[in-house]
């Protein structure tokens, strides 16, 4: 394998800061990793513009799903659901998923514990 081709497969993951948020009681950096963005390239319903909405989605309502994993929702023309991973011992929150969802799916999130700021 050539050096150039080999370097494509062994690049270090990069992080892009989307915003700062105090969603979990202290100010943390909300990040998107290059690995997450790369793994979502095949999704037709989510484009680059949708990722620019993540800071506003994080400021919306958030619900705890599992330990350190939360879902934030926000309504624009459709509901957006962003899965967030809270890194406890760092000042980081990672956006691990972003999807457009139907109204009834968004309302189902209410069964989870809502995060209070």
C-alpha cells in the first residue's frame, strides 16, 4: 500500500467544536467528531445545513436515555433529535447522532427523565 493511501486509513480523529453548553450544569464544549460525520455521509435526509442546527437543538429539551447518553429535541419544520454523549471527567459533550423524526416519535421521549438546567 502506498504511503498516501495508507495515511487515509490511519488519520487521527478530529473534533469540531459546535458550541458551548451548560446542559449538564457546567459549561462544556459540544463537539462533533470527524468519525461521526464520516459515518453519516450516506444519509440522504441529513445534510451539512442540518448539522449547523445542533447548537440550537442542544438548547432545546433534553432527556436522559442511559447513563451519560441523552437525547435533545427541537422543532423546526420537522423535529430534530440529536443523541449526545456526556463525557463526565472532561468538558466535552459529543453529538453522536442527528436525525429528523416524526412528531409522535419526539413525544415518546417524554417518558424519559428530562434534564433540568
